[in-house]
């Protein structure tokens, strides 16, 4: 037998969704997906290149996998995803660390490349495509509550720090119909939440349908199913999209809207194409139109030429928006990007210091926002028992916050409850009284 595939996924949710696609493609060809690396004939790492440490992790992991190869020399080791094109030469020719390198637009041919590798050759497929969307592929998913659906691929924004336009290529969208069909299948299987994914979902286009149309069509499939989406670029977020979120009870009131920096000068150098004034106006508009909307963001500290004043502006914007959550990074130069040619002139310790200040402030803001929820009732989708104890169960609010509450034998995964919040940390809400509810009818009453 040489058909056991083990796949490890690094990086963003887009990669998680891609791994499901890859497993779908391989399963169709008769491969068996295993969760145990010891059984694997083929080990695939679905990689990320977005930040430097993501790549270092993969090199570290490949170092470990060498040992497996020493024990079982026939094992095929492959690299998928963003590192494929960038590091093909280094990984295959120079360091001879892997047998297979396949980029994000060549997964259909993966079975062929695996055969090549078993035959002792190197399997290489790293071409990017202008059209590949894997629209017809059914991803392999374990039964569950939440699914990620990639609705578009690539990015045309060319933020100067970002490798995605180079590793994932140009923007292209799936058809609205195929996304809706996928949601229907997930609904029938008992999924209660889908997240529509794209590097910049606001650029979604299928004929005359834009992302607001896709979101509305997705929401109509099953009123008990929560619809989330990520990521939105602040430049393109339309009034129509904001209204679509407000109009549909089951579209979550939560927008991931990366700001990256609070300084207009830095935003310009980043080619982010908006000003903080424009950004704050969007936030204000969304808050006026969508009841109880909350925001999360991405922030980079230490972009080239960032001064202390620029950094303070970032802290300022965080204070003004009061994000529910933030993904916070230290700038790392990525080869091939425009910023790579700039002088990476902010010393590492300054980057770290600024990043720590950003993280501390976010903790403080999350804590304050969560304290404000004490005494309120939140609509929670039950996910199951809490990780720490079977005496408690866990679920999530519409705004993606984890809520822990006493276990109740009448409750099961996928139920909606009304939970009264009694205590909160910066990361978690705790509830005592819970009552089952019908999500569709009650959301409006609860989230005020
Ligand atoms: N350095 C640091 N952070 C980066 N990101 C993307 N590229 C870089 C880089 N070179 C961050 C951005 C983006 C998120 C996915 O990763 O904040 O929104
Ligand atoms: Fe990268 Fe900018 Fe595209 Fe996001 S919008 S994937 S940061 S280029």
C-alpha cells in the first residue's frame, strides 16, 4: 500500500480550505487520508510565506521529517502552497529536502505529481493560473459545526509588504451558484456556520453579482446557519455590503477590517489606498447601520521609516475603534515585494517594543469591551464541551467571542442559546443562566 496521505497545514484559513480541497482531489483518486504521520506514504506540508517566521517553521519541520525519511526512505515529502513557487529551487535543487513542490493553482495535478515522485523523479508544478477556482471540487471535510469556503483566490491589491499577489496570483472568483450549492450541502450535513473566504472578499465578482449579493444569497440558504466572511479591504467596503449585513439576521455582525497602521504616511508607503479618516468613516457608517457590529483588525509594527509618532497614531486608531480582536505582527521584509527594496530601518528591538505596546493595548481594550457585556444576554452557538472540563460547555457569540457556561444535558452541539454573561476576561466570557432559543427569531431582540 502506498496511498496514505498525511497533510499538515500552516498559515491562514485559506490554507486550511486549500488543504480540504487537496484532500478532496486525492480522495477522489483513491487515496486515503490519515491523521497519523506514522502511517503516511506521502507527507504534505501546506505552507505559508506571508511572514518570515512562517517560512522558518517549515524549514524546521522539514528538518524533523528527514528522520522519517531515514527510517522509511520511500516516503514522499511534498511542499504545497505559498512557499512552492518562491522556494522551489532552494527546496528541491539546492537543499534536496523534498520530492514534490506544488503551488496553489496546480492541485488538480497533484495525483500526477505524486506518481512522478513515487517513480523517483521530482514532482514540480508551480504555475499560477488566471482562472483556476476549483469551483467543481468538493472539499474533504470532517463532519462538524463550522466550515470555511473559499469564494475567491488571489489578490490584486499589491500592498507593498505582502507576498500574496506573487504567491497566489491574480484575483478570480467562484460562481455564486457553486458557493450557494456548497452551503446547501453543508446545511444538510448539519453545519451551523460558514465563513466565506478570500484575500479581499470585497473584490468578489461573478457576472453582475458582487460580494454583497453573494453574502445575501448565502444567508438565505438556511436561517439557522451563521454566515461569516473574511477579509475585507477598507477601500472597497460598499454601502450595499454594510446593508446586506444589517438586513440578514444570520450574517454575523463582525467585520475583519485590517488597518495595518494608524499613520497616513505609512499607509501610503504600504499602498493601502485609504486614509485613516476614510477608514474611521467606514467604521462609523457600519456602526450606524448595523446594530451591535464589532470589528477586528491586522496591525504591522515597524514598517520601514515608521517613527515613534507613526506608532502612536496606530495606538490612537486602536483606541478610537476599540477592536474586539487584533492580529498583530512585526514587519518582516518579503523578497519580491516593493517594500523589500526599502531600507528595513526600524531596529528589531524597537519593532518588538512597539508590538508589545500594541498587544498590551489590545488586551486592555478587549478586557474593557468584555466587561461591558456583563449583565447582557448573548446569542451563543453551542460548540460542545469546554476543553478544560465536562462540567462546562463552550460556544461563540455572533461577534466570535468564546462563552463558557454550565453543561446542560438538554443542550447539544449546534443549538443556539441565550446566555447571560456574569464574568469576563480579555479572551473569554462566562455565563450562568442559559436558555435554548430559535436563533432566527431572536437575534434582533438579543443583540441591542
Ligand atoms: N510583515 C509583517 N506582517 C505582514 N502581513 C502580511 N505581510 C507581512 C509582512 N511582510 C500581515 C498583514 C496582513 C496579515 C495577513 O499578515 O497584517 O493583513
Ligand atoms: Fe496582501 Fe494587501 Fe492583498 Fe491583503 S489586500 S492579501 S495584505 S496584498
